[in-house]
């Protein structure tokens, strides 16, 4: 292999990937003055003249202004994200409290079902007082699916958030909807309240447990056809306590939701986030350009290695 030819081939690839080297470096030594003197000539009352000098911002810029503007955009984005994180974290805190109460309801519901609290399992042939069902059994309980409360956060993942990607081809892809969490606080462009719209807590929630002690005693509940309730396997007072606790927890959930929604006006929050999105796009654009220049510096690495392999 002719060494000169090989070196020329290397130069082709090296020159191509080095074309943008120093593109962001300051090209001139000229520095614009930040201040300038404004001179005013004033005629005095006695007909004489005097000079007045006032120092003002020059309004002149040199090449360094590009980096300053980019830094200002980045700082603005951080400021708005930090601002939006405060109401976001307030929502997260309230939802965490609400979802803990829902977990307690799930636990109590399971206890009610396990104890066969009324309404519970009934049998077609068992006599009152017999705790063993025979014949056809029917579960008379009403089960409710309980999901967590959440805020659905709409977010352009490449543009902002923990999965921010300045090297992406499209800042608007992916356009995701995630559950608002501490790692996403302050990010995204829209919050959507979703009471009972989050992850499953239980599919066996119970809001039908009787608060009357005698309801949990074994008895015939129908004659045509014959249906017998065998009674709770725990004291009736325990079932009543479970029922009252579930009612109290649900009332707390309603109260916490009202407090949460009074604490954070999502319409106003979304107005700020929508404007923040424009700043995030500007920041992504600046960072994306630098990412592309960096990638250009190594784009021909494999081709250069291939040329060097020839002897």
C-alpha cells in the first residue's frame, strides 16, 4: 500500500470529522465594552454652556454573548422547573396520604371477607347456626375495585425530565404520559388529575359491610329459594368496627382530596408548565446542536481505523 495514498485517504476522513472543530470558540479578540459615557451639552440659565457625563450600559455585544444567552436559557428552565416542583410535590404528598388510606381500606376489606361479615357467603341448605355451607353457595358481598389517586403527567421525555436526551432526533418524541412522582416533579407540560386512575390497590374493596351488630349473626335470609347466612366467623362487633373504620377512612380521603385541590390550582400550574415547555425546547435546541458537533468529531472513527489497517 502506497503510504502517501493511505495518508491522503486518512486526511479525507479526518478533515471531514474535524470541520466543525472550534465552531463554538470565540473567533475574535475584540471584547465589547459593557459601559459607555453619554455626554450631554446643556445651556445654563446665564447663557453659558456646561457638559454632563452619564455612564450607561453600552448595549454592545461580542461573540461571548452566544454562550451567555445559552446559559440564561438553561438557568431560566431550571428556575421554572424548581418553581413547578413545589406544587407538584404538594400534589404528590397529598396523593401519598390518600393512597395509604386506600391501602388500609384494602386490608380492612380483606378482614371483613375473611371473617364472612355481612353481607357474606350464604348457602342453599345449611341451617342457621351451622358454619359449614352445603348445597349452592352464593357470595352476597359487593366488591369494588380500588385504584390509587394520581396526577397523569404529560411530558416530552427527550426534552425534559429524568430521561432527557439532547442527542435525540426529535424533542417531541416520545410524547408520554407518566404518573407524577418525585423524580418527575417540576417537569412535563400538563398535569391531569385522576382520582382512582392510578395503579390497582385491590379488586376486593368492601364498602358494603353492615354497621349493625345483629346483621352479622347466622339466619335464614330467604325462603324461596331457601338461603341461609351462616354468620360471621368473628364477633359481630369486629365487623361493625371494620365497617366504621372503612367509612371513616373514605371520609378522610374525600377531605384530603379537597385540601389537595384547594392547595394547587392545576389550571394555573399548567399555564406555567406550558410556557416552561417553550424554554425547554430552546434549551434542548442549544444542547442538541452541541451534541451533533461532538458526534461529528468521531463519525469516521471506524473508517479511519479501516484505512490504517492496510499496510
